[in-house]
C-alpha cells in the first residue's frame, strides 16, 4: 500500500515509517521539519511541506498514488499549548482539516490519526476506557479531541474510513539503534531523566509532589514507540468506511515520576539529581490505559513497553547511536 506519513520525520512517525517499510509498504514522508529531522527519514521518499498547505498536500497525494494517510504531524507539548494556543489550534486543528480536504481532493479515503490520552482530562476512575467521557484539561488535549470529532463528522458525511489511536506516553527508542527521540528543547520525562543521568544537564525538575497518588507524583502509562509504530500496520488493515474507530494505546501499567527516576538510576547505575518544582499546568494526576479494545481490534500486545526496555533503549540511543544518525546523513549529503 502507498501511504502518506505526515510528520514522518518526527519521533513516532519515523518509527511507523520503519515498520511500514519492513512490511513491504511504501511510506512517503511529508514533513515541514519544524520539529522533525531529516536523519529520521530513511525508508522512503521525502516531501517537504506544511500540512496547512492543502494544494501541495493534494498534489503529493496524487503524484505518489497515495491510498491512505497516517497523520502524525502536530505540536505536542502540553506546557507550550497553554501559552501558545494559537499555534496549537492552527497547526493541530486547521492543519488536520487541511489534510482531510487534501484527501478529498485527491480521492484518498483512509486515515489513521494520532490522538492522545490527554483527551480524557483528569478522571478519577482508572484505567481509562475508550467510551468514557472526554474532557481535556489542557489546550493540547482539546485540539486533539476536536480533530477526533471532525473525523467522526467527515466519516458520516463523506464516508471516509478514519481510526483514532490515543497514544499514552510514548517513550523509548528503536531497538536497532536507528531512530530515537530528539526534541529541541526536550520536555519529556524519560529523555530528561537520562540526560541528567548522563551529566548532560545538572538535574531534572519534578513537577509537583503533592498529587493524590501513592507517592505524590504524577502517574503515567509509558508505551514504547516501536510498539506504537508497528500497530499502524494493523490499523491500516482494519479501517471501515463511514465508521470512526478509537483505541487506547498504552502498556496498561502506570508509573509515578519517582518510580521512573528509581528505574533510571537502577538501569544506568548513575544518580539522577532532582529538584522539586511546582505543578505544571494542565497535568492530570493519573493517566493509565485500558487496552482491551485495542487488543481485540488490532491485536495490540506491546512487546517492548516494559519499563526496563523503554529506559534501556533510550539510554542506548542517547549514549551509543545518536551520533551515527547524523554521520549517516552527512555521508549521503544531507543537511
Ligand atoms: N515531568 C516532570 N519533569 C519534567 C518533565 C515531566 O516532573 O521535566 C512529569 C510531568 O509533570 C508528567 C510526567 O513527567 O507528570 C510526564 O511528562 P511528559 O512531559 O514526559 O509527558 P506528558 O504527560 O506531558 O505527555
């Protein structure tokens, strides 16, 4: 199948591109490189462009004979979304409408959309089940929920076949060492902890130790990016015209920030200095996935999402493999 991967130069999109190529599909990466990296585009053609540019997008879809879209391109920082909602609504909401309209223009009917556990908001009942009411408490979550609703309306009106995958906390790196996380600036917990362990930063700030959780710190469901990437193959084969499907993708287990710190210290054998800081606006106390629906519909059975593999692959990426990605790019003449 010929698949357009918006945001395919980004963290999760690039892992999906690798999985797609391994299964014999052709993945065309469409990315404006605002947060993605050219070194992460290795398994198919690259088309530079912004998702807001409907005409270019439709042209790319036609030129490559695209049959389905994996739509990853988005801004994804909860904290940033609170202070720059303009960027989030334009990029995530208007940008997604542009993707959908380009699909209509190019007669492409299949789309898998990267959504988030942030759409649920702060709920007491855990784990989170897909049918629960969604009431996001941050702007990022609201933008993603809006797109979920738009997809439902486009499915009813235009008969497109959409699937929403609600990622929990993506973490880890490609076990082969070819891909990994690199955000500038980095805001995500796992890479930050490991940068502190490596001495690349003096400490990490722990955002709030007075939450109503067992040790007072936020609980999240960390899921390996390779598992997220691989499940897009199953998603593509189970799309139904006119029907919006939505699935949680998590490990099903929650860990507190303090548990993550302890695991990182154990696995790296190095101390992680911590400074207690105020709560970060928009952070719910706990987000843990119920994964039964994804297991039934997609065969979701994450292979790499145990805590040790998540931390060990991230550590290997940071300390052993990252430079190789840049070197390979330089050798093929890229920037
Ligand atoms: N966190 C933290 N310090 C940091 C970054 C994150 O204490 O420097 C906490 C954050 O409050 C949340 C968890 O770690 O409870 C995961 O945050 P991250 O930004 O990695 O992912 P998010 O949950 O926002 O998608």
